[in-house]
C-alpha cells in the first residue's frame, strides 16, 4: 500500500487536544485507546472520492459559466425541469439522492434535526468556535481551501456558506427531494466536485503527497465536526444530549453525508465509533502550518469584516466573545498553536454555560418548554443566518 506524504503515524497534531478535558473524556469512554496502526486501514480513503459527482462536472460544467450550470442542476433536482433531459451523470446522481436507503429512519432524522434546532445560538457558536477552529490544526485537510483561494476570498463568505448550509439541512422535512436541504446538499456536492476537478486540472496538486482533494476520509472527519464535536461542544456549554438524541444526530448526519456523496458504511453510527474514527484521523494529520494559522487568523478577524453588527465597537466585542469560546472549547494550547490571542472577556463562555444549564434542566422536566426551546432555537438560528448571509430567508 502506498502511503501519501501527509500520512504520519508519529505526528503531534491534536496531541494536546486528546490530553485536554474533552478529548480525555472521550478516550475514557472507549474500552481501550485505539492502536494508531489501525489508521493504516483507512489510507485507501485518502485516494477515494465522489467519482459520480466528478463525472457531473465533466459533463455539465466544463466550458460553461459555473453559476449557470449550478442553477440548471438545481432546477433538475427541484423538479423545475424534466430530469430525463439532464445529462446521464446528473440523472444518475439525482436518482441516487432521491432513492432513500432502507437504513434511513425518518423518526430519527426528525429527532436529530430537533437537537440541532434547540441548540439555538449556542449550536452556531460551537460550529464556529469549536468544530471549525479545531479543524484548522490539520495542515492537510485545509489544503484544498488554500488551493482554491478560499483564504483570500475571506472568512466572512465561509461562515456565511457554512451557516446557510447547516440551517438548510436541519429544517423540518428539509431533506425531502426538492426541499431546501436536499437542494443544498446537491449544490454542496457539486461545489466539492468542481473544486476537486479544478484543483487537479489547473493546479500543481500532488496526489502522492496529499491524496485526493476532498477525499472520503477528510469528508468523514468534516462531518464528525457536525455530529460528534458538535454534541461535545453543546455538552460543554451546558446543553445535555440524551443517548437517543445522540443516536439521532449521528443518523441525521449519516444521511446528509449520503446525500453529499459519502459512502454510508464509513460514517459512524454512535459515540464509540465516532470517537475512534476522529482519534485515528487526527493522530495521523500533519501539524498546523502557516496556512493553518492564516485560516485561523482569518476566522478570528471575521467579525471585524462582517457587515453585522454595524458599529466597530460591537464588532470588536463579538471578536472577544468568540475568543472566549475558542479558549473554553478547544483549550489554551490549541489556541496558542493557532496564535489566537487571549480573550479580554474570558468569563463569557462560562456565563453562557451557566445560563444554558438552567434552561436545559427546565427543558428536561417540562415537555412543553422543550418544544418551545426547539421552536425558539430555530428562530434564533434564522436571525443569525440572515445576518451573515446576503440573501435573507
């Protein structure tokens, strides 16, 4: 088996994370710490990708304006154009996405989205300041972002795109064919494939060193950020997740992953499988480099460049609030690696955690209040989504 240069069994990337409170607790939940040699079995995934989506790009996007071709594909997926008139690869991809696998449990999907909804503002805080920032410690997974010029296009757009996608796929019945979450998955799948094709065709991308851009193993790690890391972050901020809710969140993101083009058999179904998967992936990543730090710094300065809030004093305060959550969620050492300054208001994260704990306790004891939390949390997320995105819903 050929090992890409990026694969390293002796890396120190994320080493401090697994010694920090959250990582340490996760490892304690396993029967035993995984042997790092087990990671070798996943190396083939570094060279595997969504080939069907790549075919869609070659058939529908080469030589055409990207946004025009994307709009055309979205119209086919939404039923606004007759699918039989689409190119073969696009027909096959949409057919595959519209075919609901036997393993899908619609009740679990609905429970999973309710967990995401009731997380409210705290859920978006976790995604930004825990899941996204933590991932920047890998020098490898972020290389496609650098290669496509995403660093220079700005963190504001990345936050807007991620927030819009997450909001779309976590709506009620949003993953049904033609609904907003379904079409968002299609668009994201196409954007991933287009980026991959352009990186390989236009840039000096070395497969023997980096594996495929946006390969399956990195995609699984990304979606663990939306499931495992997301739920751990909520717990740390005082929002409890029951065993059934945890199962539902994994199920939701396994199905979203399926729609995005990730083989479902490589997506974890529970905490233990997810922890092991994240551990083996993270312990083989190259350490943070200059690109990692640049991406982290861009995210740190994003509030100053965002159109909301309008006043510079408010922007600076939000920047400091984000730093408080960075240090609280990913730990001091990880923040130092990414060269994040210490927050001026470190107690903000603990204050929010205290408020969430009281609110969560009420929700656990009163069903009517829990239902209100779900509705109110979703409304909070819509407000934030509209503030960070150019097109309000």
